[in-house]
C-alpha cells in the first residue's frame, strides 16, 4: 500500500485527523475538492474543549495571530430572563473562539502538511476502490488532470454530512431525527461585541459573536417549516428575527452588512456507524447534529483525536489500522450522545416551560451558577451531569424543589 491512511476531506475533521496521525509517523494522504483558504457554511464557534485541543496541539497561537477574538463572557437572554456568564477553565482554556473558516481550516491544513501529511487540494475523490468486501483506496482526479487511484490500509471519510465515503459503504444510520431548523447568518461591520450574545425566543434562536477582521457574525435559527416563507424575503425575515432580541436589531441596522446572507435548510440530525472493513468516518460524516448548539467544530476535533488514537494504537501493535475501531465507535457515541439529545430538544425552538423558567430565574444574580450553566452549554461540564437532581437541589434548596415540582405540574408558583 502506498499510504497507511487516506483521508477524504481536509476541513476541520479531516485536517485534524491527518495532523495527529502524521505527527505519530503514519503515512497519510488527504484530499479535498477545495483549495485553501476556502469558505464553507459554519456555526464558527469552537467551544472551550475544542479550544483546549487546539492549544494542546500548538495551533491556538495561529488563531490569535490571525486576529480571532477570544470570547470569555456570554450574555444569555432566555425569553427575557437575562444571564451573564464566563466560561469555566478547561485544560488551560477559558474562552470560546469564532474563527472564519477561511482561517481555521487553513491553519489545520498547514499544520497537517508541516507534520508530514500529503495534502492534495483541488482533488475530487470520485469512488472507493475495493478488494472483495474491503475498502483499499480511492479513485479520483486532480482538477483538470487525469484520473488516478491511490491505495491505503484505511480510508477515512471526513467529507461532511453528505459523505461520499459513508454513502459508498452504506454506513448504517441510527438515532436519526427529522430536520428541525433552518439557518441564516452573515457578517457585520460596525457592530462591536464586548461579549457573545445568545437569545432564545419561541420559534427563534439567535447568536452574535465577534469573528476575524473586526466583523460580528450574527446567526438566526428558525423552524424548518418557515423556510419557504423565509426565503421569499431573506433579509427582511432575518432582520425581523433580530428585532425580537432586545436592541440587537437596532445595533445591527446601525452597522453595515459585509457579505451576502447565507441560508440553508440542510441541517440533518443523525448518527452513522463509523467503521467497517478498511474504512472509518469522522466529524459530520459520522455524527451530525443541529447547529443550534454550535457543537460541530468541537465534536470534529474530539472525534479526530479519538480516531487517531484508535488507528495508532492498532498500528503500534502490528495490527491493521482498522483493528481497534469498534472502541472508537463506543467512545465517540458515549461522548456525543448526551449533547446530541440536548441539542435536539433545543432545536425544537419551543417556548420555555414553567419549570424551565423557574430554574433559569434561580440563576439570576448568582454569577457562579450562571458560569456553571454556560459551562454545561459549552460542553465544559457534561450536560448530563449538570441536568441532575443534585444541580436542582444546589440551585433551589429543598423548598425550592417543591416549587419546581409545582411548576413542572403546571400549577401556581405563588
């Protein structure tokens, strides 16, 4: 075999996988249709655990050098219940970053290349190469060039939610949920942000965070059922959504839109079995969730690390690179499932229930608790651990829990 591993896709999941493998001496070829720097639809946010990984890999300084703002504080407005929190420290990181993908993907591609991975930009993978029931390579072509075949002990699909690799191997889908939201975002000049801002309204979720070049990225999520109406007058509906969020609409209208509005209804929610004979999946090719919780980039970085660990563990024992992938599957699902379920609930964009309002109100004027809440939302604290009776008891006390029970039952709070 010419390579140990071929990675199809060189954005966050693919470039990170290639980087980690190459640093451990694995012969890696990574291909992508794009030439970098290249933009793509994205939530932008690298949650604190993802930032910690970039720091550990020696790449965070490059995001800083590119002028990517670090966001340490977030103002959260849940139907008028306003909280402000700071991210709890996690493995040396205490901030969220929202880089443009022209910046983040290029940093990862450059690092993978410097580590020794071969990166072919402008290369379209067209099909997998098989030997009986095992994947042994890819066939494709450089833009404007002749078709060629490359072989490897393992082909990794890091090619997104519409993965060629996943489709070609028939990767089984499970825990699939219907598409819940559509997304619309763009960038604004003259809308400075000292902190990130999140708004939850019935039928809307809105986020505003600083990004590169002095711009602010403002994102709107709406129910998928509204897509046909939304697209008839995108800017009008986008701005009307911001007008429901305190003075955000006023501040944005006082600024200047820097680029076109990007709008998509293509937001599936599903798991795929991420391995088989000679193949593996990572990033959105393996698990994709609604972007309303902005976990995708962090998930991709974590799963790249899990996959690289499994591959190199097998190779260190003289086994094929796909020998330990069942363990990768288990660890990936254990890591992502609680946040996936939480995100699916958030993506419904339902009005707050009485019990939820009761709990959120208990966080007001309690900065340490607001920080813990933000940490759970960002994945610093496991969401299942935070959403526990122990947390409710700490917030409310015994008498407060009785009130919560009344609220949950729909009774009077007084």
